[in-house]
C-alpha cells in the first residue's frame, strides 16, 4: 500500500535549518552541517585513507532517499526564496536544469503559477488549495508508489498535525545550531502516534525510522 513518507536531517537540538536563511545560505547559518553525512561515499573516504566500513550504512541511507517514490510535496520556501506574487517565471528552483526528484513535485503556495517542466522527469506543479489537495494530486500522480514530503519544517508540521504522515526518517547529526527552524514545533502530542522501528548509527549520524501505530 502506498505510504506518505517524510525524511530529513536534524541537529541534536532539534533544528532542520539554521537561522538567517537567505539566497546565499538557503539552509541558514550552519545548516549545511546537517547534510554533510550524506556527501562523501565510502570509496572516496577509503581513497583518502579515512576508512569506510562503518559508514557504509550512511551511504545506503543516502542512496535510498527516493526509493519507491512516485511523487513529491514541498513548501514554497524549499522551492525558492521568492515571496508574494511570482516575479515572472525566471526562478525554477535551487537545483539547476535537472533537479534530483525525477517525479512530479507539488509545491504549496498561495500564489498561482503555471507548471514548470524540467529535465529528468521532474515537473513542478504549484498548488494553492491546501495540503489535502496537494496530497490528493500527488497520490494520483504517484501511480501506486509512495509520496515523499520533502520539507521544509512548516510543510512537515502541517502534514503531521493533520495525521497524514505514515513514516518518518530522521537523520540526527551531533551539530548544535542553537536556532532556526525546529521540526517538531507546534505539532501537538505525536509521541503516541509513531513507534521507532529502526535505529542504526555511524560515528557521525544516527538514523531513526518511525512508522505510524496501527489502531488497536
């Protein structure tokens, strides 16, 4: 059965982006440290004499981020820094001509815009009628595969509050950002809604996987 999944890297003090996000620092001050665990491959580490065996699991986690994903949902802040009405069609996302999603991507926004077709199978669709409408369109486009909530924090919080997320993958790094966007800010009492079904860890990141508890 298709699942609604959300995965993200988070600091030890609960932030998924640092303070002072900007065009030059889209992840905020210190935010890049949240994703450094995913960048080097084991082969590159071994070539540099760093050893790679204990971090093969990190490479596997990074490589599987879009496993069985047929559609993606993200907030406008994740798509780009523009606020208010779209300033033409010049801004096409942070990722260049071939974004990494390779699926239909539904962007939550209050301002209409025509869909933007990119290379590699990614098309950005802009949804102005709420999270449920975006999810309905994403499920239809996914053709039986899972739907990924890509972020950012505000978008994830809306879906968590609505009880629409089936699976959480949280990659916790030992960085302390001290400010920015907290993932679990204002989501209510969700502790009883999910159970941890997997925890694996390397020397630089701990990978947690939670699934929604079934009703008894």
